[in-house]
C-alpha cells in the first residue's frame, strides 16, 4: 500500500470559505434505533443506563394522551428524551420514541434495504424487517465539536441497543450496526463515521464516493472513472483526503492537493442527487490540468503516479521487491498502455533482473507509443550497452539527448559508453555536464 503523507491545499486565499478560519457550522446529526421488542424501554431505565455509562442526565417528556390514531408518516410519538452532551457547550440531543403502524422500514425498496444492511447479521436483519418501535436521535453540535459529539452519540446508541436488543441505522453514512458491530466501532478514528461506497461508473471503471462527511460539516468526496487496476490507489487516496478533512482541514472547489512527486489533484464541484445527498456539497477529486489542458473529472494521471510511486518504493526497499514493483507497473499499464513512466520503470526493472532483451523490446515499444519521450532511447541505450553493443547504444543515447537536453542521467550513461569506446575526452565532458545539471 502507498505510504501517504498529509496533503496541503492551495489556490484559495485564507480567510474565505474553504479554510480553517471559516465560522463554525451548526450540525444536525441523526440516527435511528429500531427495537426488537414490542414496547419501548421504560424512561427510568433509559435514564439510569445513560447515567451509569457516564453519558449525562436525560429528561423524559411523555406525549400528550394518545388518541388511538397513528400520527403523521404512520407513526405515533410516545415521548421525548432531551439531553445535553457533557463537556460540549451548546451540544444537545433529542431522542423521540415512536410506535409505527407498520414495520419501521416499510416502504424501502429491496435494493435500498440490501445496500443499507450489507454485512448485517441475520438476527439484526430480522429486527429491521419486523421492528415497529424506534428511537429517533437528533444531535445538534458545532462542526468543531463533531468528533467528540459523534463519540458521545455512538456510546448513547450502544446503551440503547442493549435496552432494545435493536439495530442502529446511520442515515448519513447509509450503514446499519448491530450490537456487536457498534461495540467494535473505533470512535477515536474519524473514518469510523464515514463509509466509502463503490459503484460502477461504466463497464470498465468504478465510482468511489463517501457517505457521512456531512456529519463533520464537510463536503462528501468522490473519484470517478477509476480503472479497475488502480482501485487500491483511488480508495487509499479518497480515505486520506477524508481523514484530513475529518481532522479539521478544509477543501473548497478550486483548491489543489499537493502530493509531492505524485503530482497534484484539484477539487471540483460534483452533482448531488436524491440517493447521494450532501448538505455541504460534493467535491470530485480530479487531475490538476497541465498547462494548456482543460479541466476534466478524472484522476487517472494521479492514480498512475501513485501506483508508480509504490512500485519505486518496492524496488528500493531493502533487497528490493522486483516482482511486486513489476506487478504495480502492470497495473498502471492496464489502465494506460501508453504510460511512458510505467514502461520506463518496467524496463529498468527488467534490466535489474537481467532480462536485457525484454528491456530492449520495451524500449522499442516506447518508441512507438511515446515517440517524443526521451526515456525510450535512454532505455535502449542502457540495454544495448548491457549487451556490449556500444556503438548502437551511443546512437540511442544521442537521440535521447536530442529529445531532452537537460536530462543529467543520459549524459552520465553516455559518459560510460564513451569510456568503453576509448574516447576519454568525450567521457569527461559528459561527466562534467551531468554533474552541472544535477547541481542546477
């Protein structure tokens, strides 16, 4: 897996929306607990359990005397708990207790139900299909307090699940939790509250997008048209950006994300639909355009660079994992068969493994696919020199310098070829020029 480092953004001046100086946003975070039992837990039992868990005191207000009729949306409010979040000024929670005329999840399509309950245990699935009593939680807090408020809300849900033998539903993240699932949730990790969804974009690529960033007062994120072979890079990159935003960073349309040698991504506004609601907007992470390029929605260049960075790391770590690095190169070439950096790195790995003729074949392929890239004749020069064909190697290296006169490595390699051919003066000139270019 790629070794990530925190990103930083540029392009938006400080003091405007999209940066840390922005005013705090008031959040409304919702959750639903569907009970397995026919009746809701008694109010005193709820109060005692929450207090025993160190979650503060709650007050219960029963609803007015029921008329026997089911209220709006097919449910009848039985009462409401109100609570303040200990240690968080201004953070409060209302827990409405409801009885439904039919099953709580009645009306949800089978496809939507399957997506919502993916991975849920069979007993919990039955609770969601049959339960008619639910507790509706609504937490209000400032976005600056969101991680702590979410931790408190999660612990409240754990208590309520024990009292109701129920299932918790997170509508923002589109995820459900049984008691065991919620007990395992690592609330110290901001990504615990965020879900990464993976859907088809077209026949050959995927659409990766977040659900749940809205609970932190942040825009949802996505990457589109992800090649199947670069799925791991897209997933890790998306999670990395989500983690940074969850930790307090801000990102707005037009901001760039600097990933060092891997290049830059840019955040662009993305559409929002009914199935992918995003009250704080949705940002698409795409390749930052090169000079003269138009902005696109895709991030293929960045994903290729990230995979190649991993290949280089594998190749240089310890004794070097040549097989793993070659596999990374092949994943890039599956996404873009003409990617010259992947072809060049693969050829170098072949040379390192003693597969000189294979490297020479790749150099010929690069000449066809990237006829203006200097790395094709450079690889040819390296391979021919390794085969002892120094005159041919010299011609190939001359072509590489014609294409890229500032490539120090080519001069360094050519100096060695001149040395073997007995031309000490040219060898010395190339060594000097290579040193000059490296120092520039």
